[in-house]
């Protein structure tokens, strides 16, 4: 990143000033050593900071390796006659160390950060005991150990600040992700409600059309009171118009205006056959008479089975699915079991109440709630996943 490259250039520049600065600024005899070391020192100090985000642990180790090389091969010769800025020329080096410590805490995991501190602790202790670190940081040997100890505490403080910043950043990111998942779940539920409403519109509109046609035919044949039939016809037409106006808003702009026949339990064999062709082994069992079911229940039963099998095909891997549909005791019962590997819920079908992708389960839950039924979904004890639903045929409680 540009900011990391800028920080690396800044660190290299400060190190170059400390090593090659003019006598009036930093003193002519402050740092001496091998020419190759003094030439490479700005790169050895500055370039690792470019990796502060991508490889913070490597950056930290590289900076301390360069610092250890400086303390062992270079020499510091303080001159009391030099101005204060020259005597504190080690500030350039401490800037690099503070930036590295903060970056280690802010961009490395806690485990890697602690590992980095533990790796460099013996090096710091050895350099402190030998006085090399005090010389490299431009401290006099007499006060060097105390100053180095205080500076070590400062390094630890910068690292802790980085850790706190990283924790805060992660908390904000997790909150944003949780909000995004919540919005996704709400959008999935709203989309499924719109889909259900469109299906119910087709069903209600069909029955209202039949009422209108029968009323109009009876009036034309003179088999009933014309005034009464006219009122029935007018009420039916008005209800049909209002229903279309209301649910027309729920349709997507690009959705075709034509009416396709709504599927039901009778179309489940064709659905199972299509999934078998796609590679999913499906066994289907339908018990009871489903011909007399209310259209809304019939469509919802089909959609629940369709969604459950689609989730098996997408997420269960090589698996076999068993579908059982029963129509008895005033309710339609549905059970879809698979023996896919693992026993965790796939991303599209999570346990009830979980927040996540959950669009498959959100749709099933909306359909079941429409009829006051029950829905259970979760891993099976022996592996695989199960979806069980019950749709009462009568009015919801």
C-alpha cells in the first residue's frame, strides 16, 4: 500500500540522516563502522516497514536483525560539544522501532505478536547486558541500561496500542458483518413473502374470475335475481381489480406477466426425476389424497420439498435423499432426509433462529407460518440433514 511504502521511505530517510547527516546537524563522529553497513543501513531499517500489513512478524524480525547488526558492528562516539539534536540522534532509530512495535500489534494476530516479542526478547537482553543497544540508541554507557529498560517499556506500550487498535477494528468489522447478515436474512424473508403473495394472487384471482363468470352467466340466463347477481358480479370484479392492483406492486419489473400453472404435490415425481438427472438419488413416497388439497397448501408443500432437495444437491455432496409426503388428519406432513457427509447445516439451510445465508430455511419458515404449521431442520445424529414440516389444511390458529 502507498501508506506503507511512504512509511518505509520515511524510515529509510531518517536512518540515512542519522548515518550520513552533515556535521552541523548530527555530528561528524557520532556513528562509524564498516562502509557497507552504513550504506545498507537505511534500506535494512526502512524496507521491512513496507511489509507491516502483509507480513508484520517478518517485518518485526527483519527490523531487529538490522538493529542487532548495527549495535554489533557500528560504534557511537558522543561529543559533548555537539548540539542536543546530535546527542539524541538515536531518536531516528527509536522511531523505526516504535513504528515496528505498533505495526506488529495492529496487523499481526495476538499469537504471532507474542511470538515476535518472545523471539526478540533474548536479543534485546543480550544487547542490553553488553551495552551495545545503549550505544546504538545514542545513550551513554552509564545510563544506558536504565534508558534501554524505559525504552523497552515504551516499545511494549506501542505494541499494546496496536493490539487495542486491531481489536477495535475487528469489533467494528464483526458488527458490520452481523448487520449485513441480518439485512440479508430480512431481504430473503421479504423476497419469499413476495413470492408467496404472488402465488396466492394467482390462486385468488382464478377463483374470483370463476365467481365473476358464473354470476354473469346466471344473470344472462335469467336463473336468479338480476339485482343480486349484478351485485355479486360487481363485488367480484372489484375484488379482482383490487387484488391485482395490490399484488402487482410485488412483482419484479422484469417478471413475465403471463400466468403459469402453479405446481403442486402431483408434480413432485417430475421434480424428483429432474434432480435424478442432475446426479442426486431421490426416493419419493406420497401417501393420502392430495387432489382435494387447497391450492395454497398444495403449492407450499411442493415449494418446501423443492427447496429442501435443492439444498441437498448444492451442499450435501454425494448423497441420497428420501422424501415422504403424507396427507391425513387435516394436515400435510413433509419429511426430507439425506445421508450427505458431515452433520452440519449447509449454508442455505441453517437451524431455525440462526442468522446467516439462510434463504432456503427463511422461505420454508414463511410458508409454514402462513398456515400456522411447524418446521424443524437440523443435522441428523448419524450424519446428513433432515427437514420436517407440517402444514395444517384448515384455518391457521
